[in-house]
C-alpha cells in the first residue's frame, strides 16, 4: 500500500483548515506523531500521512455517533 505524504500547507488545503489551526490545535491532540505524521530525519519539517488521517476522519464521522477524545478514547454521544 502506498502512502501519500503531505506538508502542512497541502493538508490544510485538503482539509480546508488554516495552516495555523493544524499546527496549534490539531497537531499532538488530534493528529498524533507516529500515526498521522512524522518528522523525517528528526528535523523540524513535518509530513502528514493522508491515508491515516482520512481513515480516522471516516471512522469518527458524525454519522457514526462517536466523538473522538484527546486521549485516544471514544465517547458514544
């Protein structure tokens, strides 16, 4: 399975979020390092894995009635 790696700017375009929102609010709370993104060569640049993000977006969509929690759990709302 091939993976699509996106920069923060490319992810912001696909998700229709501001780049600052992704960096300040979503990264490390919703988007987790090692699952949704990684830092190549231990540097400052971040590459997001689109397939992992898309899978979680579908898994926790509003139609399922589940609310993802910051700690990784699920609230059956």
